[in-house]
C-alpha cells in the first residue's frame, strides 16, 4: 500500500480528488464508492470545484455509499442519504438514479443487503472506494471484530463510535445503535482503495492500520491485503508511524522510479 503524507488537510483533499478525477476522466462511467463523515468533506468540495470550474463530468458515473444508520429516513438531517445529497450529489451532474446509499429503513435487511451486493456486481464492481477511518480503526461501520470476509449487513455500533458521532446529533441518545454497512470483504473487492485520515485523534488507528498486524480488531488493517491501497494522511494523523521517514522517502523518489 502507498502511504502519502500531506502537509495539510487541504492538500490531502486535493490529492485524493486528483486520483478520483483521473479515474472519472479515464472511465466516464466509473463506479465510485463513497464515504460520509467529516474527513471526505474537503474531497467533495474539491470535486464540486472541479465539476464547476474544470468541467469534470459525472453524468455517467454510478456511486455506492458504504453505510447508513438504521432507522433514519433519507430526509433526516443526520442520515447519510441527506449528507451525500447536501455535500456532493446536488452540486454535481451525477444522475440521482445512479446514486446508491444503503437504506436504513428496509423491511427485510437480509434480502436488501444481498440486493445491494448484487447491484454493485451488476455495475461491474467499484472502481475506486473512498474510505475514512474511525478512532477504533473501523472502515465503513465494520467495528472491531468484524470478519475480514464480511459482506453488507447490519452492524451494532461500539460505544466509542456512538460517542464520536454524537457531535452530529443533538444528544448522544439520538445516535442510532445499528447501521447497515458494506462488509470488509465487499470493500476489498473494489479495484482501488483510498483511505483518508487527518488529525491527531486518528494517529493510533492509522498506525494500527498501516503497521499493525492484519487483524479484525482494526478492520482498516485489511487494506494491507489489497494490491491497490493508497492512504492519504496529514502530519498529525501520521504522528505514530514508525516507518514515516521511509514513506516520505518513497514519495520523494517517485519521479525517478522505473515506469510500471
Ligand atoms: C462513514 C464511514 C465511517 C467514517 C469514520 C470516520 O461513511 O464509513 O467509517 O469514515 O467513522 O468518520 P469521520 O470522518 O467523521 O472522522
């Protein structure tokens, strides 16, 4: 996996947007896997800017989001449906019919989860998956001990995730306890993974993901199993990495590396 340490959150957001934009330009009907939370907001702002100023075209793109809170209607302000509409979809020319966010109000979740997986397959799989990382090392809502082979399913949130996400709700009691989430196995099938993290509060999780053992205790460590994983972090999030100088050295030497 490639570790890219950026000097600021803005630089990180621009770097990731550059990778996503290159994929969309090369394949206009690309399938994008998207995340919510505070981390990708800068990325989405930059993609919106690229659409408005540089004509980046999303008209043939399909999107699949990682997760949703169970019990929240799509118009609930803390739902991930609402988040995606407000922070990305309504600002670009993606066809709303081609945007997919898991339903938090399905009648039969077993059936619905299988359908969601099938829809991803029917679109040819995800070309690039954007990921954040939780303080407990989760990707999507795959909390510690989630199987590294897991598929889309219902997951109970940890107390730490509920505490972390309480900042978006009026009170902690309003944070849903259950989520519907792509599994680690689902995520690993994407052709490329881009994990983003900024801030010192992510430093332990980032170190465990990059340098710790591959373990269900830190589901982001599953990125070590992926042949095309890129991790974009700022200096604070890189604060606990043992091999930091090496990752920086690799980036410095990249322009002179043999063409692959
Ligand atoms: C959300 C998601 C979560 C977040 C993670 C970090 O779709 O997949 O795994 O990426 O909880 O959240 P923030 O970015 O708010 O720190």
